[in-house]
C-alpha cells in the first residue's frame, strides 16, 4: 500500500485526502472509471471531469 506523510505520520491517500471531504455534496467517487479530461474554470479550479465508466 502506498502512503503519504501528514504531520509526521503515515497515512494512506484514502485517509489523508478522501476522508476529510467525503461528505461534500459536490463530490462523487466512481470506481472502475478512467478520467479522460479535467475541465477548469477561469480561476483554474477543476469544475468537472469527463470520464469513461466500465468502458461505456
């Protein structure tokens, strides 16, 4: 398993990045998906993602 370090402790990417934002209404996690393109707004914030899910 890959780990990242946060405040001197080892965390999985899941625990370090996903857990703190899991309840956001604008977050949708889709497994078995391949991102084709990330769409950015004028301030360079990611606002959408184009993806393929299970080859569809």
